[in-house]
C-alpha cells in the first residue's frame, strides 16, 4: 500500500497504533491479542503472522492467501500468550517478548530473530514461491524456507538418522518415518536457538531438491565408455550369465523387481540363489563440486569411486536403507564407478544430487511438499538446555517412566513359550545377574490371528501365571502390540465397521511374511473413537494379566518395508482428518497417545511405559521411549548408533535405546562358526558397554541368543566383562535415576552431545563417536573389531579422570585411550559428584542400602540426588525428595545439604560413604571409602584429608 509521507499523518499514525492497527509506506500490520499480522507489500506470502508463545518462543505462519486458518497442531499443546510489545520503525515491525524478539519486513514479510541480548541469531533469506498441490481434492502447498545462508553454526536434533551425522551443517537429511529412521522436525543451533518446523508430512533439511536416480543429473557411460548407462554383469555362483546396459542401478522397491532379468529368475519369480551383480562404468557431472550420493541397499553392497572403496555395508535383505557418500568432481570429467551387490532377495539403488552453492548448503533450510503454510516456532535460550526446555514448553513435558525401566532388560526375537520367558528371568536370578525387565516380542498369538492380542494357548497355557511368576521374581514384563490386524480377527471387524481400517493394503492383495502370508492392514488412529477402541481391545485382551509395559512396534506404520513413498502415502490413508501424505510422519504420536491416555484413565496414579519404534514431535508426553529399530549386527552400525542417539536426545526425546548387539545377524554368526564367533562375542560386548551408558539398557535381537549366559560361558573373560557392566549400571542407579528424573523436573536429557556442556569448544561440535551421559561421564564406545585402544577427544575447559585408572588429563586434547576387551574408555569430569550404591539384583531391592558419594576433585561441583517412590505419578504432585551436594575444591569440603521434600516410603536415615578421587585413587575400587557418615536429612560436612 503506497501512502503519503508519514510526517503529514503523525497524529493519525499514533491513533492507529493505539487501536492496534498501523500502516507503513510499503506494507501494513495489525496488532493482535498475541502478536501481529503483517500484510507485506510484495512477495509470495499474503499474510505473515507472529504469535508470542511465552518469553522465549515466537510462532511464525506465512500463508499464500489472505486466510490464516491452518489446522491445529498435533505436536504443539501450548497456547499462545505472554507479555510483549510491538513497535514499528524503518519499514520493520518488531515484536519483543521477554527474552526473544522478531522483526518482520513490511516490504516482503521476511522475518528475523534476536536473542535476549539483542543479537541477531536467525534470519529468513527470502521466501520461495508456494507451489500448489492437490491431494484427495484438497489444496496444499509445497513450501521451502531458508535461514542463515553461509552460516558456520552447528545444527543438531532432527530425530534419529543413522548415517554418522552429528553436526548437520552442510548435510542433507530427509525426515520420513521408517524402520531405523525417526523424524522429529526440531533443529537446535549453537547460537542457542531452536526451530520447530510445523509440518506432519515428509520434510527435508538441507538441499530442497529430493535425491533421485543418478541419471537425472549425471551422464552415465558403460565400461567401454559408451553413453547410456552402466555395464551390468549378472553372475550365478561366480559364473557370468548375462551382460547388459542399464540406465540406472535401480531395484529400490517392490515395483522395480520385475526389471530383474527373466533369465536369472527362479520359479518363485525371485532372483536365483547365488546371483551377484556388478555394475561398472563412469559418471560425468554437469556441475562442478562435491557430488552428493546415496546408496540405498540391503544385503552385501560395495561402491568404488575411481578405484577407492567408499561403501562396504550389509543389511538384512528385506530392510534396505541409505548410506551417504560424497566425491569431488569437475563438470565434464569422467569418474569410474563400480558397484558390487549380492541380491539375496534384497534391494538397491544409486541416487544423486548435484552440488549447490556453499552458502545454500551451509544454511538452515526446511522443505515440505505437503503443507498449508510456512509454519514454524522460534525457540530462544541462554544455552542448549534452555532450548530443549523450550521445545518441551511447546510440545509437552517428558513424563516420568517407572524407575525399574532404567534397570537391565532382556529380550529376544522371540520367546516362543511361557516356560522360555519365565526361565530366562529365573536363570538371571540364579546366576545373580541383575535384571528388571523381560520382553515378550511378537507372534505370541496364533499365526493366523495377528491383531487378536490373544496368546496361543498351545504355547502359553496360562498367561496370568506367566506374569505372576515374573512378578514373583521381582521382574517386569513388556509385551509387543501392533497397529496391524488380519481381516479375520474380531478386532479388525470392529474397527472396520466404524471406518477405522486402512483398506488399500488389502485391496492390493498385500500378504505379509508369516507362514503362507496373510492379508493385513493397519488401523487409523486419527479419530479418538478409533484410539479408544484400540486401547479397549488391548485392555480386555492383555491388561488383566498384569502386563507392566507396552512395546508398540511398527508404528511408522510399516505396511511393507519396500513400498515406494507414493504408494506408502496411499496405504496410510485417507486418515480421519486428511490424506495420508499430509500426516505421513505423525502416526506414532497419535497411536501412542491412545494407549497412554487409556492407561492413565484406567489407573491415574500408575506410570505408563511405552516403547515405540518410531516417534514424532511431542511423543515424550506420552510416556514413550524410542529405540533405533531393526539395526544390524555390524561394527559400522554400532558406531552409527552414537550420533543417532545423541541427536534424538537433543531433539527433546530423552528416553532412547538400541538392540544391544544389533537385531539382524549375518549368516556367518548364526552357526557359531569358530572363525567368526570371537568377533560375535566382542561385538556384543562392545555394544553392551555402550548400552550400559544409554538412557535405557536393553538387549534384543535375532539368533544367536543375547542372554549373557548364551553369549559366553560363565568364568570366561567375556562373561565376566558383561556381568561387570550389568552390575555397574546398578551401582550407578542413584546417578542414573536422578538424570531420568531431571528429564521431567528440569527438562533435561540424559544422552548429551559434547556441544551442550562445552559450547565454546569448536572441535567438540563435530565429534560423532563420543557423548556425555549426564554432565559427569564422557563415554567413548569402541566400534572396531580387535581395537584395544582408541582416540578420545577430551573437551576443553575441564580436566578429566580415566574411570578405570583414576589418571587425570587436561581437556582440549585428543589422547590414545586404553580399551582392553573388558573395558570401554570412560572419563569423568573433575568437579563431578556421582552418587552410587551397592549392586542390587533389581532396582529398589534394598531401599535403605548405603550410598557411596564419589567426588572427582580438581574443580568445584554440585549434584542434587533425586528420589521418589519409582512407580506412581506422585512425582508430578510434589512427592519426591532432593539431597543437595556441593564440593568446594579449595577447602576440600563436601557438603551434603538438608533434604528437601518427601514421599511415602522415603528412607529417612541412611549411611553415606564418601570417596574422593584424585592423587591416584581408582574409581573402580568400589569398596574403598574415605569417610562414612550417618545422614538423617540434616546437613553433613566431610572434608578431604590432605
């Protein structure tokens, strides 16, 4: 809107401002109850709305029409509101909340943000056009928004992605739920802000262009240099059977399998046994720079670029995933490519994306193909912990899990009878190996009754007795429940009669992998009535047995692992509230919500506990822990768990675990071949060491069995090392449970990237194979076979104690740390106070057991020990206690302060032993004591003897 000079209308402007509307030379804005709405003079957005969500959070919505009517958020539960001011100057409207502010250009609607100190931390870079999409007769938009081009800040979060990526700056990440890949559209920056991208569909961080088959961008030449494709050679048992030219390497999905050569297809219409394929040729880019590739593969696959081995991976044949790699190439030059693959009924595809300008690649860019608007929340913080707290303010508190969830779990794919699962717990008890939870995986039902939630009575004659036997040994049981149903079950029929079953899977005749294969589909949880029916079916079928926790598997949902994305979106809908494509990533949030709310209504004072394979923004409010899916038993996959778990935790979801040892296993391990058995044992031990310092400590996988006594014989070094870490977890339970409590009480996370506590150490930003467990422990898992040492970076700004030897190291350096088979490199920060206890066979076995408070001298330190009853929701009503502890390094004084709070069953008086680490004391001398005091809730001071 073009107006006359403001000077002529100063009085009118003041009047308009007073009445909450104002106009500027080239744009207009209106103040609202919670912010402003700007009508830019130009640009793709017709309206830009800013809503204050509190003193640190501002919600931005930019729409291509005059309507700001967008659907309610599934992730965000917070309401807008809070004190703010609005001013206008220099063609910008400034909305200032308590500790954050946003500026909107009246000319084009671009938004930028400043922190509490007024420093510019995030700025939109233009606004890309909205592209109209029509799905199921409804209008949507493809949207993309870039921020901070050319930035050097580090980015974290985004959920769980298993490509070894810690700092995402310069990386491309697709957020699309899949077994092993979890989409949480929340990103954190070392500039101490976060951005929650409000979209329920597939989203891309980084390059807005989706990756596609290599021939889209590259000229491809065969082995002889002829344009048109790769030379593909098909072998059977080493003998060459067929040579042909193929435009692309593309057996990615079920729809692509008919392209397999008919000459090498067996009567079952699958590739003949013993087949291998080699693709050879060259690629020529049209754009110079670092070429970006993804190998999508399962089974054994290798990629060579210019003769150098770049990818060497294995995955179970039915469960392919992406492996990223890059290669610098100049436009017009050719580079040799060789891909070797053992199909074994697997899948493969070579994908590519052209390089983009460095400033664009090193930016925060979010892109969604199915959207209503550019819609996001800016979260400011004084540090990254405050940013995570802001995410929880928006999406919900991380409700507490029962205390026993932090003990050791034993699981297997799968316990086939009642006697097996009870016998496993009994064996642990007989061997004095601490354990709290056993898990009943899928297929406890009859094969033709998936979705019935009924035990097969021929194998589970008395489920109530089974559960009672487990409880009688002070154990707990978690059971697998799926959102999947066979049409023959009464549960399917009930849901279907109400219109709550997805139908396309059945219409397409999709059979699953059980026995002869059965028709199946998944229910639609997006209607509350559907969620209520689902919970009632579970409750009536299983809850009465006394089941303690729910394993909600396959809730991406994974109707078939090998469908292409367009087909998956069709089979995931239409939902009760819109097309499947619109809600592609949100299924696990809504599915777990129904069980959480149902159990809370049934027993309001019981802590619910759900383990889910997938997650989404806000899932932490549903009492949910996540795990990293069906990972494989390989060293490189073990390493990938580290950055995956850290970034998932930094996404605001604190409870996370993996299948210790890896779920799926290569054939070389399954027959206990002596040539490979030592590696199998070592891989499991190294993963177990990592698991002991994960938020949840859980062993699970396919054969060979993962029970400690099945991994190694009693008395062997492997067995003793496994038992040592199992016991160590229970020794550390006072520390671990305090970390767990802080996820609710202080919006904390347990598994922390180094950057969270050492933000000024730029080297720490990119370290992708270490992490902090709480603020005390630096964990450096061993991820190579036969490694007996590894490089460990010790962050600057602290001194560090080797947990095994007690030797002190100055931070800011990389050391070669010893890693004997029995030990993982583990360091403790000087100034840490770590409360420990005696080894117990299950959590809470000895409520009044002595505490040993271990003080790592060399710096001042604080810790507040947390305790509650471990089972009820009384913690949310203030039924808990804290014992503050502080150490003054100059005087050597440890003050154990006055207890605050109380709860039913609290131990009033206890013995506290104190140890000071320094001057050669070894932390692993668990029985050593410097002083013992009686604590009754009043302050006690212990002074270190010089």
